C-alpha cells in the first residue's frame, strides 16, 4: 500500500458500516440521539490505533462536521482555541 500523508485512514477503526455513527443523519436528531450516537463513535475512537493521526488531520483541515479523533465539532474548536490562546 502506498504511504501517503493520509495512509492512516486505511487502519482507522471507523471504516465500514459503523462509520454512520461519526456524522449526523440527514434528519434532525434529538439531543439524546445525538449524545448516544457520539458516544458510540467516541467508543470506537478510544480503541483506534490511529486516533491521534485522525485528530491531527481534522484539526489541520479544519473539519467542521463529525467525530474525528474522538472529538466532536465543539470539542475540536475548543482544542484549537486552547492551543492558540
């Protein structure tokens, strides 16, 4: 397999059918549904061997949606602000 800058993606634990937990559905979700979905995604991230690569990628490209590296959009924004400030 080629070793490009995003080669970590092939080893990500979120690949496959569980990937739908990482992004909001097309319909509006209730707060408790969102929290449950995010908890499922974060549990997968917690066991992922490329979690930090994923988080670094999301921060670098300023990904505005979904769970990346175990953090949701608001958590990533807070992390960026703490690092900057």
